[in-house]
């Protein structure tokens, strides 16, 4: 084949490089073609299909965190939530500035996450959330915010104390330093558990006292734990709890003592067996002792009793009452009595409403009935008074919670 010259230039033979030639050029062209098929642009402006290409596509899921990044003065309840559009939440982690994780729940088929409880006040939180779209591609968001600093606060003052050994009648009692107008929010932040487990319910006395007890007295040996998670709880408008606390106490042996104001005797029963019967003197006519179930709340080796403090004017002021144990807030005690004379015990009711046991002045004689009962009693032991010509003590007078039936106790739930 002849090649026609262009522009009149003579035809020259091409010299191929050594080792090359038409065959080498052809192979090189084929190699370029294969390389182009394996990756890069296909030439039509579209990326080739395949796993690698799909992995680089953006997720269609969108994660939104409320409150917004950097927000402060955030409410401790109701403000935090995480939502997902065009996808489902798979992970939401919320931590406070000490690294404690906040529990929560994903709902709405993956569309919403909310905390299971309230947040703490004056605390910085971080939120990390992940959602996936229909093709499994992830979208993630991170945010931080700080909760409000409360101007008005409250705490709960609790009984019994941590590590204390108490009697079977001891309720868990919490007195709040401010009146509570949102009792459900506060009660949700208080948890009482027992080992061995038993149903426990709370009951409000007024707006500043919350007690917990089982249906019947605690079993001997029970370990009871109180958890207060009040930090950040709004107990009343603009008033927030600041307390996070856990305490435990142990229930000792079972001791229930029954005072019969008619027979003027007290029977002490421990673990179901009668331990001792003691002659007593109860309230005189006109100042009778309350009937009902009471609980020892304080023990004093010696104390002063002044009638002025309980509405009896100057009728008595005894500066050295021995072996005194409080049964009511209003002033009912079971205590040693050295001034009535031994013949009075078991024979007449002569007190201003207390239960008296024979004792020696100063309480130094350990052989007296009052000394014995004092030494064999725990805070939380039950003392029942019957056959007195007076009304039954009110449940909120001292730790007299057991005078409410279980149905009445649970009625405010």
C-alpha cells in the first residue's frame, strides 16, 4: 500500500525503538484499555457501579439533638431529646461531666430517644447519636449543653441513719426542707428496696414528709436501702433538689411489746416468744395514753421532761428522767419512773400520758425493769398500747405509720 504525501513532503520510513514495533504498541493500547475498565471515570460522567462506590455515598438519615450545641440554662426535665428523620436511631449515649451515663429509651420505631429520668442541675452533658438509613449507611451527631443553676433548693432529711440496726417497725422516713407541690416527680426520684425482697410503698403526710414501709413489719435480718436521686428534680416551681445519696440499714431481731392500760402490764415478745412481763403505770384519767401501734424513735439514758413543752403548763419539770424512749412527736415516752413509788406499778395509772416503768433516780441500777427494757430495746421496736381510754394515735405522730391499713397507706398512689 502506498502512502500519499501530505503538503508535498516526502514519505519517510518510521524507525521503531529497539524491542518495540507495531506489536508492542498494540499490547500497550490494550493494557490502557483494561486499566480504564477497572476504575476511574467511565467517560460518561458517571461513577461505575459497585460496592466501593456505594460506600462513599452520603447517608439519607438526619439526626437532630435538642437542646442545641452549646446551650446553657437547660431545663432538667423535658428538654433533652434526640430524633431521626429518613432513618432509625441505633445508638444514643449521654454522659455527664463525670462520665456517668444517663439511661434512656429509643421509641417510635427508632425515631425518638428520651432520657428515662431527670437530669442533674448545674451539669454539663455530652450527647453522641447514630442513625442509619434504609441502606444501612450511618449518620452521626455530637452535642454538648449545660443545665440550669437553681436559685432555690431543697434536700430530704432521712431516718434511719446509714449503717444503723433498727427494730422491725422502723419506716423509712424523709422530711423535705421545702413543701413539695409535685409529689410524683419527687417520689419517682426516691427508691427503697429490701433484701429479702418485699413490696414497699410510699405515703405522703402533708407536703413535706414521705414515708416508706411494707404491708407488715420488716422481717428480722432484712437489709433496706434508700436511694435519693433528687438532684435536678423540681419539687415546686423554681425549687430544685440538690441531693444524691444512698444509705442502708439492717433490721435486727423482732421485738414487739404490748402495754395493757387496763391490767397495767407490758408483755415483751421477741421473735414470737414472750420474753418478760413488766408492771407499768400508764396515763391517769384525763391524761390517758394514746392507743395504737407506736415505734421507738429516740433513746436517752437521762433526759429532762417539762410540761410546758407539751401543753401541761407548769404541772411538772423533771430534770433527770432515766431510760427515756420517745414514742410520739407530741411527747409520749416509755421511760423510767422513780418518783411514783414502786407500789404504783401494776396497780394504778398515774402519768401525764407516758408509759412508766419502775426505776432508780439516775438510772444507775441495771436491775430495774426500766433499765432492762432500755438495754433490750432498739430504735424501731414496736410498742402497742391497748385498753386505754383515749383515741388511737395519728399515723403521722412519730413513726406510728402502722396504724394505717395497707389499703389506706397505698390510697395516695
